[in-house]
């Protein structure tokens, strides 16, 4: 399947920043108890439904993948960036990480017990979200859960030369109701949501949204 053109820019961006990104955010969850509680709740739901395999999509250097593994899930990571995947494999050799795209997952229909996209739908243009969510619906088992984290806002923010690297990328900030409506249309109605203010350590500048959806 031919990949959408916008994916090449995402791959280039994260290959360039991979090492510095991993160093900056490796312990991010330690200071975010609400975020950890959502991941723990998601893990419990998946385990209670039979503990099917979970995919951490847009896993980056694997910090959320490893956290879900510690919560008892059979989880693997998928990322578009070879640089990120290489870092994840070195940091967490006990886990499985693979290169791939969220838009065309290498999975049979109805084979995943859960999906996590932790700030990884933020580079998908609005008009591509319906097909992305349809792909999530395809690979989830009936009753499977999907957890989404993203920044709240109106429209994209253009980030240029992050951490001193000569790359740039759009970061799409969205209203939770907009994402929830698209998920419902894809057969993934939202079961719970959490909205929180930016953390006080200066690593976030916008409110954050978390949506938990379930395949009908």
C-alpha cells in the first residue's frame, strides 16, 4: 500500500530529534499521576477483557510501551521513525518494536485487544483521521479499547528547529468533541474523557485531552 505523502516529513523529523527527544522525555510519566492512572485503567480494562495484545502506536523511544508492559500487558511498539525504533530496541531489549505506520497496520482484522496513541495522532491531518480511525476499528477485537492523548486547541502549530535540529513539522491541536465525533462515526464511541491543564514543569504549554474509546 502506498503511504500518504505527509508521512515522509514525520519520519524525517523524528529521525532527526530521536536522541534528544528520548533524553528529554524519558521520565515524563513520573511526574504525571493522572496520566499514569489513565494508563492503569486502560490496562485493567484490557486484562479484564481477556488480555489480548496491545499496540502502542507512534511509540517513539518506547517509554509508554515499557510502562504498559510493567502493568501486565502483552504490548509491542510501532513507530514510523527508524531512529526511534532503534532507540526503543536498545533501551527496552525485552520488548518488541517495529517500523510501521498507523494508517496501514500489519495486523489481521480483530486481533488487537487494545491500542494506545500517546500524542501520536497529532501529526495526522484532519481529513485523514476518518481512515486512521477506521484502521483502528479494523484491527481491534469487538469490545477492544483505544486510548488517545493529544493537545487541546484550534488548528496546527508549526514547530521549527526543535532542540536545535534543522527540521520542522505541524502539530495538530484539536477539540476533544471533534475527535470524539470522528471516533463514534468509526464505530469507536468514547467511554470516558479527561481534560487537564498543562503540567507545572514547563514541558507543556496547552491543556491536554485523553479519550478512552471502545469498539462496538
